[in-house]
C-alpha cells in the first residue's frame, strides 16, 4: 500500500507536467483573463470576539451538576490570517496563508529519541504562528488540475468554507469544530476540477495527505487533536485519502459530501509500535446550502468511526505527563454532529433608491457528541453530549466586513432538540467583528 501510494504520487506529478505542456496557448490566455489578478495579490481575514458567559470553566470537574453558575467574560482574537497568491505564469501558481491564532502559548514540543523517547517542552515566542496553506498549483484543464503542498482538507462544511463571512454567528459552528480539526490542513497532493455544465455541474477534490496521529485522540474532541504539525516532520507511514464532491447545477444551491479514510493511524504515532492493532479512521460528511436574495439556509451532518477505540484509550492514558496531548479517555468508537441554520436578509424586502444595510437575523440548531458510542466495555461520558441553540444577527457593513452578535444556550447530557439536559445549561452572549479580503492586487 505504501509503495502504491508513492508510485501514484510520482505518476500524477509527471502526468500533470506532461499534460500541461500540451495545453493550447489560447486556453491559457482565456483562463488568465478570467482571473481577478494578473500576477500577485495579498490579503487575508481576521476575527475579534467578546463572550459574556454564565458558566464555569470545566463542566467535567464542576460537580454532579456540571458547570457551576458563574459570571465570567472573555475577549480574544481567534485568528488573524495573512494570505498571498503569486503567478509564476498563468498555469503555475503559488498560494500561502500564515495564521496567528488566539495569541498562542508559543510552546514548541520535541521528541527526544536519544532519551528513550521523552517529550521536551520549550517556550520560544509570545504568539502561535502556523502555516495554514502553502502549495503550488498546476492549472491544466477545467476538469483536471493538480495542487501539492500544505492544503486545506474539505471535510465538512466548515473546513471547506472556513472564512468568517461564510458562517453565521461570532464563532464557527461548534459541533463540527469540536470533533474535527478546524481549520484542518495537512501536507499532501490534491487533484481538483469541475465536471459537466448547466444543471449537471459538479466540483470534485481528491487528496492524499498525512494521516491523523491517534496520540492526540481524546474524550472531549474525538480525533480533532490528532492533526499533525506539532513537530518538525509529519508522519506519513499511513497516509489519509480524502474525497469531496459538490453539486452546483442549480442557481443558489450547493450540495456536497466528503469522505476521509486512514487505514492505520496508529503507524503515524510519535513513537513507533505504540498500538498493537491497526487504528482505522473513517469520517463521512454531507452538507447543503441554499442562498438567494432573501434567505440563506445551511445544514450538515458528520459521522465518524474509529477502529480499536478501546486500545487507543488504553495507550493514550499511559502517555507521559510531558506529552502535548490531553490523555483524557475513553476515546469513543463513534462521534457525530449535525446542524441546521437559516438567515433572512431583511434589506431584500424593502424597495427604494437608498442603499440599505444588509442585515441577516439567523437561528441555528446543533447536536454533537464526541462520545456517541463506545466499544464493548467502554462507558461514555454524558457530559460530552450537547444540544445547542444559537440565535443572532449578522450585519454586513461592507460586503467583506461583518459585525455579529448572538446568544447561545447548550443543554448538556440530552439529545433532545427541546427540553433540559441532566446537567446545568451553559448560556452566553457574544459580539464580534470579522473581515476577509484582498488588499493588494497586481
């Protein structure tokens, strides 16, 4: 399997270069003319959020009732991203994004194999900086193109459309971002393109990327902590395969789905042979969006399956206290998230010459549980089961600048849409501002 993957990667790169050399100059000129920029562009996106909460900091250690009722407020810059694209020519394009996230801890981790595989921690800087994207794209044909480097995994609607103007509310939808990495980016190779026209148009993405590391799997976030990038090199012993397909044949409608598969994530662990049995990971997602002048509606479902979850739990609880992982168990066999939201553009209902502000009141319901189902002998933690309502408003002061406010309530320990959970509810009011855009285009 590993040799087949290596052969496939090399063959695709050779094929892409050869096919690209045969592309007609006329088609190249047409595609270049259709682009928004001729040679270079620089921009990015960012978010600022203030939260006013009525609950404590940890529902798991808040007593038998869950989180204690306690007034506390937080303010943060969840992320600031700087992005640039550069065209070597109309067919070869460099893209990159650098992310500054939440101020960060500036902590670097090392695995000292010369010291029996012990972890060492060193504080290096006062802010966390991460490469979110860095890739070379070879445009070949509308239906077939190649990208290699550090790329976004389009698993779920939030990862595929993660910029802050693409979701309602001050924070990314909580369900998906609890059980999946967000934003999920890994090193690898991608094939992408558009197939069909008119009512039969589809966009596809197919990837071979570094697989998840099960050392980071835990009780509260399922596999989200398994995204690689803590160390200088990513383990690629068991690569992951990602496929996404989007239908875009009807105006305003997008229907998509994705599949993630890693045959044995255990071989990507920090220390070889940590897991005696294979650790397969399968993630299925489906999502849809409909948008017109008056309304925007979205829905999504994520279902995940982890093989040998009991062994993963046994190994992870025994990791060193110096490790960068939480060691919270049990790690569940199955995790799930589903959500639906709708917003109405109030300004679209008013006629007149004066330009009205674009204001979207919205409501969203989410259910998620990183402990949906365990293997035989595992006891699932009911405090991970969350039913959540969010209502608020997005005011688009500019097409690429949005001011947000919302109120959210979580019912803990219940799968019911309405009603109370077995633990204290968690409620908060939030306000924020976000932007996305290109500052320079040449």
